[in-house]
C-alpha cells in the first residue's frame, strides 16, 4: 500500500506512475496517429473543397500562383501520402505523449501544440501563419481562408487520438484499417482519372 502524506505528494506520484504504464507501445501509437491523421485530413479536405469552393481558389486568385491546378495528379494522390506526415507526427509526439494522453483536457493540450507551433507559429510563411501575415502579400482574408479546414482537422485529430489511446478497442483498429484502405483506393482512382484527363485535354 502506498503511503499518503498530508500534502498528498505520494498519491500524485502513484497516479503519474499508473498513467505512464498505460502509454501504448510506439507501434500502436504510430498506427493510431497515422490512421487518424489520414482520416481527418481526408474528411476535412473534402468538406472544405466543396464548402469553400477550392476549385476557384486553385485556379484563380492570389494563391493560384503557387498551388498546383485542381486537375494535377498530385491533388488526388495527396491524401494517400499523408501516412508519411502521420508517421512524422508519431515520432515527434511519442516522447511527450504522457503529457497529454492521460491528463484532463489532454486533447486541448495537443491541439494547442498544433495551433501554436504548426499553424500560427510555423517557421515558414504559409497562409494563415504569423510569418505569412508579415512576409507575404496575401490579404488578411486570404490568410483566414484556409484556417477553418486546418483548425477543424487538427481538432478532430487531437480529440480522436486522446480518446483512442484512453479506450483502445479492436473495432477501432478494424475501422481504421478500412478507412485507410478506402482513402488509398480513392486516391489511386482519382490519380488515374487525373492522368486520363491530362492525356485527353
């Protein structure tokens, strides 16, 4: 039995030890990160594509100069390649996973990391970042345009990862496999269609 001091320090330590023992192995953690990133990226992208009329954005306006055209083969292939980015997330997040996975509002801690370091505070100058506002010629409207997609995707990812790691279940693995396979298949079919269009202008 763990002794309890008047300050409750031993209880706090015991709880931290119990939490750390529930940290998943890296392979399981990486799979969850990759699957969730691919699924949330795909869903947020589909919704934003139609809701924000991405076709017009890709083909005209200030961002058309550096975005690939909508009929480029890389546009449909993009979601299937997100496993690389997901794996990178897993490698970076795993050493600090116990600081957000099992803490109260852990999803908010994780989402805050994305918003602060990867979206608003990124070192480059993409649209929607503080550096982008300073160093690019994009209007404030253009900077705000893509934020709903990025914010919602990272929010869903953060909520999903914390929930999955706290309550792992076999059905979630099965659902993740099915979703990832479907995304890869749809990306492949989209790439074939884009390749066909490019050959037949």
